[in-house]
């Protein structure tokens, strides 16, 4: 039986209509008016119609604009601040480098590369506590971040917490077993830990003797950061004279004298260097 021309034309029109609707679905551009008409044809209740229209209006479209802070923008912000900070760090401008990493962290909080890089800048600035905190934050996000373990170990060594430094380096070595630099740092930290513990034992024994020179060394160390000018130079010379005795050198190092003196380097560079030379003499 031959189909009538009217039936064929109606079939083609229906196919075209379905094709147009399918394309509209994928383009996300079906006019709201057409949805209204379809809903009307299906004789939906008014409340059902309204819900369907609102759902269609608020549903995301494949052609919708990218959110203002999309993933690519995040990556761009991280790269921008990391590269600028790295350039400043390589130039020896550690304070500015730390500030640049901080700006990046304000835009993208919790970014591990920015945290570990800022920690390294803090180490250069002798801000060891801040460096430890940045590395700890990075490890809370990624417990297998080798760089965070290594740099926290560096900060712990700056704080003379050698046991904690050794623990962090051991953890990093488990994650990077064939890294020669980590192995070298671990051996060095273990030697420092043994030396520090030996000095602590000697110090305790010396203090029990009630030595007047040791008491004087401790007093000068405690007052050193509050001195300046001539008073600072005199205190450094007095310490240097006291450190020609072996046990005094041991006590000076164990009492934190090297750390305190190092913090005064910019105030009296020659006096501090002479003192540190005497403190490290064998």
C-alpha cells in the first residue's frame, strides 16, 4: 500500500521536530516558550509547569560562561606567585620572597608548593617556628610530602631540636629511599643529636658544680639581645675571653649562646663572628 503524500510530509515534519529538540537539548538553548507549550500540551498542573520551567532555567548549560575563579585561574595564581617568589628567593631577597608566597596563599589557601617554599624562605630568615608551622600545614594536607618533611627537619635543626629533625628525615627517607641528599642530611642530624646530648650531659654536670664563670656566661647570653652599641661590643668581648676554656665553650653552646649570638649578627658582625669562631674552636 502506497503511503499518501500528506502522511509522508507529516512524518518528515515530526522527524524534523524531534531532531530539532534533541539538538536543543545538547545545546542548552531550548526556548522557555517551547517548554511552556510542551507542558501545556501534556496538560500538567500549574504548579508542575512552574517547577519544570524553574528547573530548566536554573540548570547549567554547556555553553554557560566559566565561573570567575575556575580551576585554570587557580593554577595560574599559584604559578604566578610561586615563580615571582622563587625569583626573589634566588636573588637573596628572602623577606620579599616570603611575602610573595603569602600573597599566593591568601588567594589559594593550603597550596603545598607555596607553603613549603615559604618555609624555606623563613629558614633563611631564621624564623624557624614559622617554617615548622608551614611544613606541618603542608603535611596535614599531604602526609607523603617529602619536601615538607625535609624542610621541617631543617627548621628543627635551626631550633636545636635534633631528635625531631632526625625523625622527620627518617620519615622522608622512607618515602624517598634512594635520595642521596636526604641520607646525607640524616647522618648529619644524627651526629648533631649525639653531640647535643653529650653537651647537655656535660652542662648539667658543670652547673651542679656552681661555677661562677658559667653563671656569668648564662647572664651575658640572657642580656645579649637587649644590648646595642658599645655595651653589645663589650659583652661580646667578655664572652670571647671566657670561651678560651673548654668547658665554658661547651656550656656556651649548650645554653643557646650560638643561636642568640647569630641573631645579633647584623648589629655587630665582626664581634659576633669572632665570638662564634671562639665558640666553635676545639
